[in-house]
C-alpha cells in the first residue's frame, strides 16, 4: 500500500503542535513563523485567505521559529502565544500578535492578554519564568531538523485518495497564491 503523500512532505506532527482543522483534511499546510517578521505577517494574511477558501478541506499547523537575531521581540511574542494557549486562547493571541506586529513589547503583550480576558497573574508568572520556552525551542529544533532557515517557511501536503476534486483543489491553491 502506498504511503500518504502528506507523510512524505510534511514533518511529522506531534502532540505539541498548534493545529486548526482536521488532520484528515485534503490539504495540510505547516508554517514555521515569527511574529515580528514582516514576511510572516504577509503570509499570515495569505493563510487566512486560504483557510477561508478551503474551509474544512484544510489543516493548518503553526510552529514557532523566532529569529531573535533579527527580531528581538519575536521570542517573547511566541512565549505569550503559548501562555495564552495554557488558558485556551492560542489562536486568539496568534491573531492579535500578527495584527500588531509593530507593538510586541512586554507591555503590549500584557495588554493583549488583558484584551483576551486571560488570568493576568498566571500569564505574568509564565512569562517571567519562561515556562513555555522549551516548547518554542522544540519547534525551532524541529524546523532546523527539517531544513528551515528563515521565516516564513511552509510545508504543503495534499492527501490524494482518488478524489475527483484534486485538480480543482490544486488550481484554487495556485490561484490564491497569485494574489
């Protein structure tokens, strides 16, 4: 039996991954991103358009790859996303961070946490003690193991199991990419 193309193109998923959509979706898109990177910000808007276009046919996976040598607040932003995740609000914080890429100082991150109605004392403790740093480092290591050098870096997999709509799916993806 042939191996799934997704398994060959997409780095293996783990329990720590941040996933939107079903892992059984027709299209899987994995991004290694940096919240302070302008190109990651542009990619964020493209990913949102692809998600809207494909709906439940898309599984999106986000992994942190802060490039602290270029973007000094990127790691703290990633930590704040994970601190929000601990309270069930990863994707909401993810969206806020990309919406406000120019405002990622600690005070800004706390303001976003307040906007999301997070438990601020818990958020501050986790940020002060770098509780989520190991998780972020694991994403960075995974990226390096898979050849990631800069952001955004994407891995794309298409699950093709005899669906007659594959051509339409690929043409739509190519059309969105031209935007």
